[in-house]
C-alpha cells in the first residue's frame, strides 16, 4: 500500500509525474460546479476532472455527445473558482477536436482562456494525433484517454470492456506509448482488463489513471455523483459508492415537505 510522500500546496502536471515516481497513488474525481469542487478540493483530491459526463449526470442525456464547448467552459469556470489545490482537467467535448486539428486548437485555447482550467483531456490515439500535437505545440497540457471512449459509443455500440482481444490490446499499448511520445502528461484507461492496464502503466513514465482498469495503475478516477451515491441506476463492477445520497437526500426532501405541510417549519426560532 502506498502512502503520501509529500504535501503539495498546488498540484500540477509535473506533480503527477513526481507522484508516480514516488509510487504515490493519484486520486481523481469529477466536478461540474463550484460547490462540489470546493468540497472535493478541500478534502485533498489530487485532480478534478470537469468531464463531459456532465452531459449525463447534470443534463440527463443518454450519452456524452450532446454537451457543447460553451457548456463545458461554463462548468469548468465554476469548478476553477472552487479549487485551490487540485489540478483541473477539462474534457474537450465531442466534435471539438476529432476532424480538424485547427478546430481542436481553437477549442483548447477557449477552454484555457475562458475557464481558467489547467489542462485538457481528449479521447483517442493515432486517429487524433495531429490534434494532440497542435494543442501541445501551443503549450497546453493534454491528458489522453484510451480503452472505452464514451464519445465513440455509436462506433462500438456498447459500454462493455475494451481491448480483451489481442489485436485491440496491442493497438491500445501502441497508442499509449504514442501519447507519451507526443507529450501527453497523463493517460486515463477506461474499462480495460486489469492485467493490460498494469502492463501499460509499467511501460509508461507518465501516470496512468484507471476507471474500471484494476489496481495496477497509478491512480483512480470516478464520477463524483456515482461515488457519492447520488445516482442509483448505474451499477458497474468498478463503482464503489461511499455514500447513499440518493436515498438520504430523498428522505430529507420528504421530511421537509412533511414539516411544511404540518406548519412545523419554520418554527419560532427560525423566523424574524
């Protein structure tokens, strides 16, 4: 079991590489608003991801595809205002980087300038090489994302585990090494076999952060709403719920309704 070796007042991309070198695991959660970011940051999280998963948990969409660049900038700027320690990584949304490297750079620059985020994350390997290189050449830190890539859900047709077959696993390793070679500072591996994820993490000098990728990687990420138990229908094997806020918040609302109806709230001490 690894233990913290050093206290960091502000986590940077350099910090994460140092943490990997010191065998200190990296903690990462999503946030989409000021209040959640402030809670997560003050509790000592290393990285906050402003994920395009906001499309699901904040807006109720079935996939991550509908969220726009403007919406991502809105969420990211709210998170940045609530963060003092954590590194803030912002997802580039679907359609903002895949087909045109110039558009990818414009999108990344808008996120950095308008939100104050510290870095961007995008999905894919060799197929988005030119977009990654152009963003990196502008001095913007990039986190990669391989394995299950939710923005490509209609290509894969399923959210099942990726890279179980030898050919896909070999491409994933090749893409991971390429992302490092191009200059990405870290990599997310989503829903891949634990043995493959460990193999990738052992080969790379940059941190590998897993979600459904086992314990052999350099850190872990979860969607905060899932981890807090604010969602209740999403039950993948990799999810550990640390609270059951869906039930607790529902009970609180029911009690509030009951007290209002019974004229028990506000009482004499709760009024002017």
